[in-house]
C-alpha cells in the first residue's frame, strides 16, 4: 500500500484538477502568445548567458558574472 500527499491545484503529472482550470490556463497561455511572448526550447546554459547579458551585465560584480558564465 502506498500513501501519497493530497494534491492542491495541479497534480504531479502537470495536469489540472478540473477542466475549467485547464481551460483558464490555456486561455492565459494564448493571451501571452498574442501579446508577443514566445515559448521556445532553449538549453539552460544558453538561457543563463542570455539572461546575464540582457539583465545583469553591469549590475553585478565581476566575480558573480564569471560564476554564472561558468555554469
């Protein structure tokens, strides 16, 4: 016998408890896409490098930037 904790909101499979919750999430996703957001598959390393150059360049110390670049 296996005991699992009760789920609140999304279940562990990434789904939703109810169809209306799923429809609401889908509508929100589509709204963001229409506003110019884009969902792409990107390796974490590429994302971090992009994030550093766009948001942290000049705002963090040199050693912090080097640590992030070495990930």
